[in-house]
């Protein structure tokens, strides 16, 4: 009986290295040999897709790259696929960021990857760079774009950009998209663009922020949202641009499965240990 | 002079700024709207300056570490060297976009940032294994709900049993949203109370006392 107790004790306090090795294996195998698990499209992702599909050509869309490099693995695929859809639909994105390196990430990792034949910077898209001041900066930008960003990311005066000739404030945006991993986030965008100027809002969320976002979606203050890598994968399938997110979802699935199995094993070991201890007492 | 040092100046500035924001939210008066935008721009300017303050503070802390010959002094020196390198390469024309700056960002900052975040995968798995134990009825409920949510977001959930994401979505839509709403409303009411206290000068820490 004591031997059994010892085994259950060992399982309960499994060496952390075993868990790490298991995780490495379960992530590596699907990446090396993808299975291609089917992806169900969620209602919130579908709402995002439908809304962008219905926007008339040439509509100006604000895209908030509210992330740093650390958040990029989860938010980057969402931003990339949103931008691709925007270019596919001939919409005109304005890139901004309240994060110091967001606008830079857009230029380094998003714009070069886009399939945008014939599109010209300044005419079909602009990058207005970093907006300091969190929500106050956003509020000032929303009321008067040039007051807070007189020059774009490349130091060109905004009035020299053809696309910005008729864009003066947030009232000229047909949609705002924000992918955020902190502050400024969807709440700031909601207060400053949606509540004040009636700009519809789409959120590319980190999975952990979804519980705080769902009430806004249900009250229709947010048009739709995509959730983490899963949401990006769904969107890649919808827009027929399967890429990084779809490829990563098999690994995400196997990771979650291993975590679940580990939780079950841990609980079974705990129950078995209690059972054997009780028997010993009686 | 004593009047200038008094808390009334601080309270007056706070009250006027807050009043402008609240008033222009509900009423459209051009002069006041312009004043509100000016306040917002000023905040943005201050926020940009805090980056300089942060850099100065970091340098000061590193200097003290070196002076004390603390065991972490080499790391502090490295932090300052890297910060200076980023600042210098960032100032090379075209500003923040020179090949040197981009090389440092792409090959040092982005990979280290991403690595730090990616390491959470291991810690989360280990923490789930150790913490998710059904030691009580409440813990069991949390465990079951957590499992449904896991399989709602992992595509494999629907393959194991199509009902898993359905139940997970229901949990997310109703009980979770209800709790989240309650939390948000509570935070908003608390914010309103604190806001009023700040506006009226009742929060002494804000007014510099």
C-alpha cells in the first residue's frame, strides 16, 4: 500500500522538467507534421468578416497596432490577416499605435507580407506612427488628426499625403480595428472612437482579454472580435489566405490536450492517494 | 508665493481639466471643445516626456548599482549600453528606420521580447498541473468550467465531442458575461467615485499633500 502511495505522490509532484519535455514534444510534432484539424468559424469572427465585406471600396479604416514584439505571436497573425482583407477589399487603412513599437512592427512584419498589387503608400494606406499619452492621446487624435500626428511614420507632413486630404477627424473613419495586449486597448478605442464619433469597432483580442470583451459584443458596441491565434486561423480560412495561424492551430490543439491530460492525471493521483491513505487508517 | 504653493492651484487645474472633458462630452461648444483638445494634447506631450524621465531614472538606478558594486551591476551596465545603442541608432536618418536600428530591433529586441512571452507556455502548463486540483467543490466547478473553455478555443475540442465548444460558448455567453458585466459596472462606479473625489480635491496624494 505504501508503495502505491509513493507512486501517486511522485505523480502529484511530477518533476517540472518532464512537463516541459512533454510540452516541447507536443508542440514540435504538429509543427513538423501538420494534421490539418478542421476549424469551426465562430459567430464573432463571422461578424467581423461580414462587416468588412460590406464596407464600400475606398472606405477609410483605422488599424491600431497596439502591441509590442512580445504580444506579436498572438496578435500579429490577426493584424496581418485583417490588413490583407482590407487590401483585398480596396479599403484604405490608417495605421497608428499607442505602443512605442507598434507602428514599427507594422512596417517590418505586416506591410512587406501583404499582397497589394498597384497599391501606393500615401494614396492607399498610411502609417501615422506612435501616439503618446494613452487614452488622452487617442482622444486628441480622434478630434483632430493633425493636431497630434502632424507627420507620418516616415516624417512626411500629413497634409502632403494624398489619402489624408479629406480625413480630418475620427468622424471620417468607417471602421476602427484594434489589436491590443494592454493599454491602450479596446476600452479606450470604444470610449474615444465608438462612443464619441460612432465609429464601428472590431477587436483582435488576446484570448485572456475575451471575457472582458464579450459584454461589449453582446450589447453591439463592438461589431465583432477574433480571439487569439484561433480567431486569426478562422479569419485566414474565411479570407482564403491560410497562413501562420492555421499552421499553428494543430500545435495549439495538441498543447491544450496535453495540459488537459496532465490536469486529469494530477487529479486522479490526488484522489488515489487520499483513497489509499483512508484505507491505511481504517 | 504661499498661495502658489497651496493645494488650491492643483485642485483648480484638476477641476478645470476634468470639467472640460465632462462638459464637452455632453455639449458641443466649440471654444470649450478646442480647450479640451488642447488639454489632451498637453497630456500626450507630458506622456512623451515621461519616456525621457524613464531613461534618466534607469540610468540613475544603474549608476547606483555600479557605485554599490552590486552583484547585478553588470546587467545594469548592459541595460544602459543597449538603451544608448537603440537611442543612437534610432537617431540615425531616416529617424527610427535606419538599417542599424532595424537590425537591432529585429535581431535583439523582437526575439528577446517574444522569447520571454513564449516561455509562459511552459509555466502555464506546469501551473495548471499543480493548481487545478479538485480539492473542494468550488475547485471542482472551476476545473470543469476551465476544461470546457480550453476545448472551446482548441480546434480539437469539436473533434473529441461537438458539444464541448457549444457548452463552452454558452458558459462564455451567459455566466461569464454576467460576472464580467457586474465587475465592469463595479469598476465604473468606483472610478466615478474616485474621479469626483479627485475633482473636489479630496484625494490628498493627487494634490501633492
